[in-house]
């Protein structure tokens, strides 16, 4: 055992963004994620924010956040621009209105939170869906039906033109709506209620 | 395909391991600018010992496209040896016999088509598969925060430890990752991976190289065949962020 293993643990100041960091991966709603990120960065004296895709000409396309106007203030004083690569390789930037005196520690916290924000935010944006009046949305039914047929999320995503993790979001939402503790249980409940079947495939 | 290299089959991979260490030098020293020890154009550290296990994915030319190192953390670990002051109090000890460390992960392969996604997922599920088989229930590691998207995207369940810290050209953060049958099952279901996603070649039999032996496995197993390297992807129209897609210390 190395020396540090025995004596190396020192208390550290709690991460002020801890709640966001711990919960972001489980969020199924983009608005809730935006609110969570806003609360997390507020602890670091940051204000409004906007996540934007970087277009081929270098322009910014606002995607999600609480202040779209920030997309026109890239490079302005008091606006921190954090570059992040989305999971599909798309260059993104998170613009955050910050206090002028932001220090290195705060910047590290913002970068960490921004990376997690973009990762999950892009997936939730992809998984945008109609809110069903009751039961499951059409996309959720399709995802569960194809799961029942043994498809991987990657293959389902190819059919639905979205990423595998976005398919996972649809399935997790379906589980939540059905009160299911597992995918298998969700499929079972949905099948029992006639919401899905092997024949219920794309457009059928 | 993804080769698992341990102390048992290391002799078969002498040339491949040399290429791995050259690739690590190219990624971590040349591209990321980390001040690591380089010898004869290759990057090595004190954790590249007999207990280290490597998972390597090769491209169509047989060069190293992606790699990751895992190692039991019961005697020493990079996280404790170098970043202990950033670990929170009360953390489960690393010398409990159920903890391994993951490090030096990188991916030089670009592309978002199905074969590329499956290969990245295969490289990331392999450490979980072999740890699970060994009775390990946790990985620990330290990663650049820019690389967290890959972990989450593939489906690793992370618990970030302590605060992020400036490191190299960016910021790093320590983490522990769940190793469980459920996580492995979910990743497999998400990406449609074979069981297991890696191959282990302990003897060449009548083949001449590990690549020939791997090709023979691929011929017999359609799922493994899907993990063969695809032809090189067309250049991307723009690359604002030029960096490897995965990089853990």
C-alpha cells in the first residue's frame, strides 16, 4: 500500500455544484436540467447562461439555456465562454454571465458543470417529445416495441434518427410513466395494456 | 476488435504494446502537452508493470486506434499517489481488493457512424467486463473534465469525487465508477455489443499474428465482426476543438 493511501485523505470543501453533478444524469426533462445548471452556477456568482452550437462559419446557434441573447455577446466583458465538445463531436460553447472577479477555482467548477450540462442537455434536446395526454407518447411506444423485438438502442436510434442515449431517455421516461422499476417491467406493463406489440413498429 | 492484454499473453503482443506506448506519447505528450516520461519515443509510467492490463482497438492498418489501461488499486494507484489531496474524506479505501484503477484511456478514431460508436462503446465496456469477472465492483480514476461526456454517453455510472482541479491544459476531476452486471447489461443493450465485447488471445495456434487470430474469430462471430475497424472516415468539415475524444490520466 502506498504511503498516501494511508494518510492522504484530507477534507475538501464541498462541491457547491454537487447536487447538479449527482443528479444531471438522471434528469429526463430539459427544463429541469436548465434550472439545475442555473442553480449550480449561481453558487459561483454566475448569472444567466446559454448553450450554443458552433456553426461552420463560427456563428453561434442557441440551443438551450435561460438567456438566448447571450449568443450575441460572445467575447464581451463579463461573459465566460466555455468550449465543450458534444458527444457526437459537435463543437459547442456555453456562455455564462459571470462576475468580473471570477477566480481559477470558480472557473474549474463552471467548466466541470458545463461539460456535464452539455452532455446531458444535448441528449435531452434530441429526445424532445410530445407530452402524452395519457399513457405513453408514440416515440416511447415505438422504443418499447422495438426493445421487445430485441433491438439495441443504437439500432432503434438509427430508425428514429436520434442517438442511442436519447433512445435510453425515451425508455426511462416510459418506465417513469408506467411506474416500472426495470425495462423488462415497462415492456411487460405496456404490452399488457395493449400499448405495444411486436407488430407495433415504425409507423404501424 | 478489442484485445485484452494481460501478463499471461503479453509475449504475443510485443510489437503491439510498443505501438500502444508510441500512441500514448503522441496523444498525451504531443497533443495534450502533459509532462510525462518518454523513453525511445514511447510513454511509460510506474503503473505499466506486470499487473497492468491493456485493452487495445486497432485500425485497418493494425495501428492502435484506441486504448485503455486498468490495474488493481490494492498496492498503488495513480489517484492516491498523485491526487490524494483532492479526494474527499471518508472514501472507501482503495486497497479493499474490489477496486481497480483505469487510466491512459484515449481514442484516435473519429466518426459517429454506427461502427465507430460500437467500437468506442466496446472499448469502454471491456474494462467493466473484465473487472466484473474478477469480482471488482468499482473503478477509480482521474479524468480531464472535457472527456466526461464520453463516459456518460457510453453509459458509465460515475460518482465524481471532490472538486475539479486545474490540470495540464484543462481541469481534471477524480471519480469512481460502478462496476456491476446491471451497468454492463445496460451498455450492451444500448450499443448492441457482443458478450464479451473484447477478445483474449492466449495462443496463436496456426496463425502467425494476433491480428490473424482475431480475424479468424471475427469470421466465426458476426457480432465480433462488427467491431472490426471501419475504413477511415472522411475528414470532418470543421474541427474547432482538436483533441482526442477520450483521455484519462
